[in-house]
């Protein structure tokens, strides 16, 4: 990218500084890079010490409403992190879970997931988030529109509270604002277009 988009210019320094971010940005504004690039840099700079050989805790969870968006975000992490020794996987329903569970067992740093399949794997104890450092909730308003808000709350209830949280939504209806206030710690609000 020759120049940063407004959301990238505003969000990247905050994410690198470890701040919780509440971002209001429409699809197509470059927000995936606004969180993926600093996440990759941060995880690379903070490699865990003392890990048993061969183990790799999940350090970042990106929760998104659709399999298409999950796949796109996964592709972005693959492209941006191609030269880094960081692994990611994408988890969504509508396909067999065995390859997804196998990828997690082999060890990944970053999981991009839709809520339903993620909860399935969590209930089967196939996925754990003990070492989670960063949680990203992307397209929060679409989660609400698609009826996933209760699943999102269940996921949040099962991940560590001591984490950095990045929250992105194109619109900020009251239910989304309420959720943001419950899961973000002293967030910095970043807006690049007027919020509907």
C-alpha cells in the first residue's frame, strides 16, 4: 500500500501501543489491515518465552459474522505475515470440523472464526484460549443483525479478561454500544466516516 487509509493512520499506532480500540468504519475502508498489521508486528515482537517445544498457544482471536469475511481476513493475515513465523487458521461452519480441529491441535497463533463453529469446538474442548492476548470483534453490527449477539457474549465469557480488545462496527446501535462498554477497557474511539 503506498499510503495508509484514514482508519489505518488512526488505529495502527493505538493497536501497537496496546490500547483497546473502538473503531467505526465501513467495509472497504482498510480496517482489516488497520488491525492485522499491528497485531502481526506485536505478536512477532512478543514471542512467548519458556513454551514447551512444539506448543503454540492461541494468542489472537478475530471473531467475524460470516465465513466469507473470515476467509478474507485469513487471507489478509497470510499475505501480511508471509515472512513471519506466525501461524493462523480460519474456523467456520458449513464444512467438516476435523481439518479445522487438526490445524488448532498443530498449534496456531491467530484464529479467525465465526461464532457458531467456534463455540462448537470450545464445547468439545478442542480449542482453548488460556494464552489469548488480543481479541478482535469485527463487523459487530452485522453480528447483531444476524442474531449472533448471544453467541458473541458466550465466547467473550470464556476468554481471558486480561487482554487487548479491538472492536469494529460500521454502525453503533444501542445494543452494540452497550456491548462495547462491557468488553473494552478505557477504549480510544476511532471514526473515519459519520456513523449512521
